[in-house]
């Protein structure tokens, strides 16, 4: 069943929706990445003192990984209620949770003050961060994807993805500025708290923008149809979104998880572990490493919408496969350039790595959104994305640091990333192209459930279908799109 076409949003309205998703994801990723950078720079000294420096870093990254462990739970909870209540309400909640936890980290006492309670409190707040971020991503990309302009969905949906490099840029920029103007002693003593406390101001700005946008028109149409069926008693009782996802879209969930392996692992090796590798193995200062990530993140931010636009022209799969293969080929040159100890080579290594990563990350939002029907889309996209993060991004800095400690070489780390690339190439290679799918198909396989209840064999087991009309076919009926104001 296809929902009636919603009024097309104007270009101004579409930009407002994009801005709301972008600012929220930027703040959430700022909070998340800030922890990762601080874990590499100061948390090993403040919360895990008395250990060997590399062991302290490992323990620090372990609390970093704990945040990823909470992300699947966030995906389940936020996905369920996001598919039942709407995208907007859950996005506001995720922003409040993330910002509140980050602000609280800035107020935490250290190990020197309260002993073992300090790392325990740090771990609890990291769990809250992970839980919030697990629900943020799916809602943010769906709010944009479902608001219209199907022919440019890859471009529009890539803007929430730029929240990751924007958050990285902001977090790294603030830390870089503080380390430049403060002595090491001052930064370790109190300066590290400033970026965390700054999160409180950013959350206020994000809430003001996010509360001003409307709910997704595609979701509202799906909800209206569900309510109408319930009122008339037509069809079976609506299943839980999670049940529907696991019943009808388990292959898509596995594809999404596989697609994230190379994207997630490579990103955290390039942006988080690099702060350890550049300072311990290449002999560069932490200021130099931060500056390199800062510059590369700016380029990353700029290329993501370009990759998203390209995916609208050639498809999600070709762009994604290009990025994954490129990352695999780049890993050995990546570490070789860093080993030279040259700041220019360090910038080149990180920048090229993030540009190739962007080819995977940009089409990911539209790609995952297009895999699932509306009333299970938040759950499906979030579960596929966030469950993979436990096996991919969560242990990536930890595994890379352990490999460096055991082998004193970057070769095992390169092979580790290349192994993830192989998994991603297989997953995306077996996936179907999705860019012509119609997000207004609010029922997908849930429609099959209703027909099953009435004994219809014609639609039983119906897959989430492709749009009937090609986007360029002049006979195609009008679809939701963006109109110029």
C-alpha cells in the first residue's frame, strides 16, 4: 500500500529540516568524539593513573568502547518508539541525553579526588552517551529522507552524515585551541573540562532548531493509515516494529551491518587511534596530530554531500564499493606517510583516508533508509547501523592499540582494516540497488501481514517493492518532492 502523496515541502522548508538534523547530529557527534579525543590525550592520566602509559591508554579506550556497547540498546528503544510515536520526539530526547551526559563529564571528579569512583562514574556517563547516539542517527537521517525530493535523496540525506565530521571538527578544534594556549599542566588540571561544559550551550541551540521542524510527512501518512485500519478493524493487529524487522528484513539488517564494518573501523582508526600512533610511534606532538585531524575533517565535511549527490546519479552501491576498496588500498600508504614524521604527509594520509571514507558514509543514510518500510524504518536502519558498531567501531581503537603494543608495527593494523573491507565488499556486493525505491510505500511487508490475516495468497511474502515508475519516466505519477518557494 502506498500512502497518498504529501504536499511537497518548499526548498526553504527542506533546508530547515536538513539544518535541524545536521545541528543535532553535529552536537551529538561533538560530544561523542570529544570523549574519544580526551580518552587518547588525558583520561589515561586522570582516571587510570599508576599504569604503564600504553596500558592506561588501553583502559581509557575501553571506557570509550563501552559507549558503543550501549548503542544497540539505544537503537532498539529509540527505534521502537520512533516507529510508533514519530521521529521528532525521539530526536529531541536523544539530544537532551547526549548533551546532559557530556556536560556532567565536565564536572566529574578525577581519580586523585574520589579514587575508583571516578572511572565508574565516567563509564556510566559514557553508557548514557552511547545509548543516546544509538537512537540519534536513525531518526536524523529518516527525518530528512522522508521529507521529500526523492531524486536528490542521497544528497539531502548525506547532510546529517556531515554532522560526524562537523562534530569531529568542532571537538578537535576546541581541543587543539586549548592545547595551543594552555600549558600541559593547565590543560590536564582543568582545561580539558571546558569542551565538555561547552556542550550545554550547544544543546540549547540544537533544541531550539530541532523543535521548530515538523514530523516526517511519510511517517504521518503511515500513522494515519494504521489508525484508520485499527478504527475499522481491517487487518491484523500491528506487530512490534522489531518483530517486523526481524521477520521481513533480517537480510537487510545483515547487509547493513556488513556495510558498516569497513566504514566504522577505518573511521576510528583514522581519527581516534591516529592520536596514539602519531604521538607514540611517529614522534609527533599531540598538537600536530590534532591539527592534522582538524584539517582532514574539514575536507571530509566538504566531500560528503558530493559523494551523496553522486549516489543519486550512479547508485548507492557503486559509490559505497568505491570507498570501501579505496580504504583497503590506502591503509599501507596511510601508515607509511605517518612514519615519515612529516606534518604534510600526516595531513595527506588522514585527508585521503577520510575522503575515501566519505564515499561509504555519504550514501549510507539513503541506502539504509531505502531498505525498510516506513513503520519499521527507524528500527531497521538503527539496528543495522548500531549493532555493527559493537563489533566495528567500539573495539577499533582498542584493537589497533593492542596490535601496536604487541607487534610494534602498523602492518597488523593495516591487515585488520583490510579484513573489514573484505566483509563490506561482500555485503554491499550482494545487496540490491535501492535508489529508485519509494519511501512513500508505508507498508512494505507489513502490508503482507494484513493480507495474510485475510487469507490472501496473492500478496503473502511480498517483498518491499521497487517503485513502479522510474524517476525519469514522464508517465510517472507525481511524488513527494521539493518545490521552490
